[in-house]
C-alpha cells in the first residue's frame, strides 16, 4: 500500500466575465492517492509536502475516525488547503434508510464534527508567521464556500452547492451568487412568492430546508425508483425532466444498480464535480508556493544561510532555465519495468530539470552552515510523468510539477532535496512521519547462502518505504522495524516478491517495553537500613573512588514533559557541542531505538528558556524539599542523552557540568572546583565516567534490559584519588571500566530499592460496531488484556464508536480475531500512543504478610502478569530466568514402557 500519482489533463469551458463567451481552458492536475489505513500514515506525511491542496474523504455513516484527524492535522502542518468529500451518501438511503430531512440533519452534524477536528488539529501546533489565518473561519469547511463535495463514489456521482446553484438559477429566477449562500443551512423557499425565508419568518409553516427540497429529495427519488423499488414510469419521467440521453436497452435493464449509475453519471458526474472543485477552490502551484514557501523555508534547518536567490525562485515558482533548481524527493519507488531499481518521487519548486543535467542531492541531515556534509553530486538519467503504475518518459520538467527522476540510487536513502547549487540550498526533507515504527522482527533467508540478497533487499525496502527501518543488532540479527501488523505483512511480502526475491523467514514480532519505579504503599524495607531508600554508597575494587548515589522516581508530569520535548533536548546538546548538524537531526529524526515519539507529527523544538520554564512548571507542587532548584543542577538526560531520565549533581561542589546553564553559571562552576582544591581535569574525568554509567543504566534497566524512563539519579558525593589522573594505557582503561561498572551496578541497586514496574507499549484502538456485535467486541478486547476507555453512539446510526487501550504485545492477530468474532461487522484502527503501566504490580512481588501468605500461600496462587512479560523478554534476550524446572520431584513417576 503506497501513495501513487497520476497526471490528469482536464479541459473546461469557462467565461472570463459574466458577459463573455465560453472559452476552453486547459489544466494539468497532478493527483496523488495515499492509503487510508493508519499503519500507512507515513505515506500521507511524505505525500503532503508534494501537494498544494488535499482532498479529504470522510464516510457519511462512520464519520470522523482517527485517521481523519491525523490527515486534517497534517494539512495544517504543511500549510495546504483541503477540500472535504463526504462520501458513501448512498448508505444513508439504502442501508440506514434515512429520509432526506433526516439525512440533512445527519450531514450537518457530521460537518460539525469534521470542523471540530479541524479546529483541534490547527490549535495544537504553533502556526508560523507565514501561515497565520486572519480569520478562524478560513480553516473550516462550509458547503457555501464550495469546499465541501457530497458524493457516492460507488454510484459515480458527486456535487457541490455551486453546481446546484447553477442548475436552479434560471428556474427560480434567483442569482447564482445568492443561491450559493442559501442552498445550505436553515433557509427555506416560499412556494408562492419564490422568496428565500429564514427560520424566524416561517410563521409556523412546515417547509423543508432548501437543501432538502431542491437537492436531496431529487437524489432520493432516483434511488427510490431504481434500487429500492423499481418503477419504470418514474424512471422515464426523471430521465425526461433531467434531459438525459439513455439508451432504451439500459432503461429496461434488470440491473438496477447499473441503471442508477448511468443516470447519475450523466446528471452529476463525479469526475467533473471533483476536478472543477479542485480548480476553483485549491490554489495553483505559483499561488500555493507564494503562500507556503516562506513558512517552509524559515522552518528548515539553517534557514538563515539559505540563498536569497533560492528563496525568491521558490516563492515565485520560477520556471526559467536560469533559475536555481529546488526539488523535494519524498521517497524512492520501484520503477515500472525493473522493480529492483529505484527512482525518486519528487516535486519541483523552481527551475527546470533536464536529462543529463548535473544536480546536488542534499540528505535529511544537510545544513547550509556545513555545506560540505551530507551532499552528493549526481547526473539525471531519467525523467518521467507518473501515470499510476506506468511511467511516461520526458526530456524536461518545469517548476510546479510532480514527477519521477532517475539517477539517485546509492545517493539518497529515503527523502531529500535536489539543488543545482552546492551552496545556499534549503533542506526540505524535514517532514515528520505519521506513524512511529514500533513493531520489529528479525529476518533471515531460509537458505543461508542467500543472506546477501536479503540484506540488499532490506536496504531497498528501507529506501522505498518511508516508515520502514532496517538495523543490524549487536547480536548480528537483521531487524526490520514497521508501524504495525498490517504494515509488517506488507513489508515482508515486498521483501519476498520485489526486493530480495528469495524465501525468507521472520521471528515472532518483538515489542519494546520500558522500566520505571514507583513509591508503592507496601515495599520491602531499604536494602541498607542506615541510608534513605534508593541510596547506594559504592567504592571501587581498587579503593580509589567512592561515590554516593540516590535514585528517586520522577513526578509523572515531569516524565511526560521530557517525552514530549525530545527534540528540544537534542537541540540543547547540539548547542552545547556547537554543532548545528545535530540540530538538523533533532528536528528531522526520531530515534529508532528509543521510539519515544507517539508517532503523531513533527517533533516540537523549544528554545532553552522555554524548555527550562516548562520543566520548572512541571516540578511545581511536587515536594519542594526534594525538587527545589533541581533544574539548574541537571547534568545529563538519558538514555542516549535525550531520554526522560535525569542525572542531577547534588554534591554542591560543581562536580558535573550543568546542562541547562548559561555562560555565567559555567564560569562559576569552574571557580567552585578550584576553590575546593580539585583540578577541573580530575572533576571532568570523573564526571564523564558517571555520565557514561548513567547512559548505560538507563538504556538497559535491571528488569529485562529495556530502556528506563521516569527516574532521577542524584550524585550526592564523590571522592577520587589524584593518582587516578596519572594512569595511562591499559591501566587507565581498566580504571575507567572499574568506575563505570561500579556506578552502573550502584544505580541498578538503587532502582531495585523501590518498587519496579514494567511499562507496556500501548495502542489506542478505535472500533465501530453495531449493537448486535457490541458484546463480542468487548469480549475480544478484554481477552487480550485491553480495557475500554469510552463508548459513544453515533446519532442517527445504529453504530457505536468504542475507544480502548490495547497492549501492542497482545495486538497481533487482533484485527482478524475481531472480524472473525463479529462476522466482519467490526474493524479496528490501532495507533501507537506511548507506554503505560497496564499492570500495577511489582514483577518480583511475592506474598510476605500474614494475610497474603494465608490467602495465596508461599508460591502465590495468582499469576504475576508483569513477571510473565518480564520473563518472556529475558528469555528472548538470553538472560537468566528464575524458573523451577522441577516443581515437585517426589510427585514425578517413570512411565511404563
């Protein structure tokens, strides 16, 4: 399931002015189709930057679903203007059997839901100054604005309010411009005076809204006389009144659905309604780029270094040969004939590209401030127009077009920017993916000698799929990361049939977990009764270094804030190192190993001041005696320096560099170290070892070597021998390992001093089901350890919308299971939402109070579910598990031969 493009030629007869004659106008419409399943939302994300407008489809019965919200939010992020298509209106007639007036009320409520989702999506991101709406109404859908299409794709019809206004203009003697404003809404037509009335002027008369009377009644009449209850006389009357030309053979056909489609395709053809709405409502490439490009360029990494000539050419959509070439490649796709070779799927913003031309390709990490890195030169070998599965060869492409380009193989992994200059280009590849790769499998060939083919196939798959990722683990396993079960199935099929072309086998899906600690009401006493809980005093084997460490659980608000602002932490580290290259990564990448992102959109990056203020606000009201002024003492985040754990220097001696410092604070630290009689080099050496141990600990927790989140590690004291700095060679390396291992073990001991918890990766599950299968849906969700969050009935329909939380580990086969149990009447949409504590129990819990021992016994009769998941991960990783192979040796017996 991939986004695909087709270029459509459309010829339309239009008047330049009201009194002018009709004249033909020619248009080229580049249409990009993207899959609707939530697992493939990355296809929507990458396709959105190629476009100037969007056509958003919503089911007239099912209404707004999770993917609709994602798409609407993506249109706001990418500054593209949308058109709403309310599809499957035929279901309101044939399936739910609503009257025209009931259908009008239903459509009005549906439009309100879509606008509510639009407003919510546009309010979550801070809009850039280049795309600030002067009026809130500009972002909403309204039929009178001609940005709503009512359609039934299966029956081949669609219309807009403007279309019916043109039909009734002469019949009613009312201007088209007025009809466009009153055909939707609470407006009524006086049958005697032919005047338009508002609701307050009805004076008790029972009139239908104009949309019902003039539009829906006619459509319902066609369905009533054909599909619902065939009436040949009525059909002939309708055809005659509409002035349609239908063959007698088709009129007498027993296939009523075919007759219905024939009538509608002549009366309200879908293709014309859609393409005319695109032309009249959505901006042309020059108009769209004038509006979009300033915001996109200003948000790009190193935007201050972008050449003014490049900016002007992009904003003006300059097609001249002298204009600099700027194009965005969204992904690499397989060619039409040779599936093993990839071509770039791109949009040209300025200039003209010709075959044989030499261009530069800029990778996602490119920054104009470091122009020699992440840039490659290549020669354009092929240019194509994309016509669905077919490619049409071209010699050149002017600005404003979507096209395919050859010559990028080996130069570009997934997305990137094409530029004709090696200096002053803009990095357009910073598009946030819609779904984080959360499900991973190990892949290997059935025939070990074909491993090289599998590796090459995995590399090609990673290039062709914007969400798939390929990594090689330390164990040597070749691991494929995907967004969900359906995406995984598709990737494995592509790997077998298109890229590797060999038989492969995959492991059971691997799901990530997180480890954390909580201050539970009943906990074992501290391991050292003389020290506070979580405190460990460690002395290295050589007796040269002594360090005191204390582990505490972070407040939940602080953990959530850190997870939401991973991009800000990345940017902070890059600034401290003076490298803007990592700033690019901060804004454009989500770490595959961490998978902290909830997969919604682009990572939000705050300034240092905003980040510190937000972090301080998160600490407010949660034990000031512990967390007072802790923000200024933060020395590191972890794991991988960006995770939701804190290393805090609580020595008061300036042992560690303060990460959130300004220059004044850093100079004060250096002075403090000198005042205490230690040299900065000694402090720096110990600091690096403690920080490294902290990163190792948080990357692999003590429960099952999964990343830790939500802990604070306080360094309360450290004593280092001055002789430690004089060591060299093997002795220095040995001392480094000794300190790091000792501190890491101390941190793990402090972690286990609290009540540990295992956090599970969770899906937010949206299910639509009728009342008849509601109980079966609940049974399937409960059996897979999920829990229902909300249940809501859709007004005017027999359907319920169920929102549930489901562990990713239990989600495999969930879709098939629920469809099987409900006979296909319910289908789930799964979105990764993060990590949650599904089971509030200690994996190491055993009965120890008298009441627990009396109720459960020494072996604990009830199953410890957290322990079950923890042991499963430990077995997969080859870690030891406390499991008795022989439970009762005396009860065993030898079977008779």
